[in-house]
C-alpha cells in the first residue's frame, strides 16, 4: 500500500505543526508531528492479503499486531476487509476518516487506485463545517 499526501494536506499539516510550535514549543510540535505522521503512515504497513491472527510477519498480541518492530492497531488493520474501520466521510464524498488517536485531528483519505491512498486533508475536530444534506 502506498500513501500520498496532497499539497493541500501537507499545507494543513504544516499549519498544525507551526501552531503547536508557537503555542507550546518545539518539543510538543515534534511530538504532534510524529504522532500524526506515524498514524497515517501505519496504513502502509498493512498487507490486505494477510488476514490471519498470526503469520510469518505478525503475531497477534493483546489487541495489536506486531509487524517487525511496528505495532499496528486492529482498527487500521481492517482498512480493506472492514471499510467501516475507516468510515466514509459525509463532509467530503469519496473520502474516509482516519481519527488520529490522542489528538483532536482527523485525516481524510481516499483510495486513488488499487493500493494507492491519498491524504486529502488533516483537520481539527472542532472545525465547523457547513451542514450537508
């Protein structure tokens, strides 16, 4: 699986990091940056062809799957087999929502083709959007 970032998503991501650096300092900004980046990038580590609880690359352990030195939450592991683990967005048709754990952000992603996904935007959960429908 390949993850691409749109220019718009990268600009939003940069704005988030700058805000944290100005408000809370470089260390906090680095931590937020790493958390968002890693959770989005964790989507790449999932091989949709593998669906067993244990195989040659992963061992199921207490709600997470260990893939080499990485742990991936079961929510992310289900991206293709269980699409509601990344629910469809009503705000942005054709995208899915990846909630960034322990931070007030959602990454909107869409499948471009096959195993290529694009991050369309990263948005604070308190952001007000126009009502749909």
